C-alpha cells in the first residue's frame, strides 16, 4: 500500500520536478517505499529520519538508493532538516 502511493505520486511529477528529486520524512515503511519508487524512476530521494529509527529501516532506505538524513525525534527537527 505504501509503495503504490509513493510510486503513483512520483509518476505524476514533471521532468523538471523529478530532476530536483524528492524529500520526505519518515521512520518506517513510507521512507522505504519512497526510496524504492524513486530509485525505479531514476529520481533522487532524500529521506529525513529521526535518530533511533530501527537499523533495518535505515538499511532498507539506503539499499533502495535513498539518502538518509538523521535528525532529532521531533516534528520540528524533521521539518527543519
């Protein structure tokens, strides 16, 4: 379900938008889904993840080609990163 939403969202980006890449913040499955969908479409994915997120989630994002940015585990920190 998360992957389908991420892929569909990326599919409607213009070439100009896709060239800039995408950014999201998530500590779980949404992060991995965006990284996977972006990788399949050749779009750079920048994922903001709170410190303390499970290593397996971080590894999945990285394996799918997403770039991980760690931040403090607050909404303010996620939005500022």
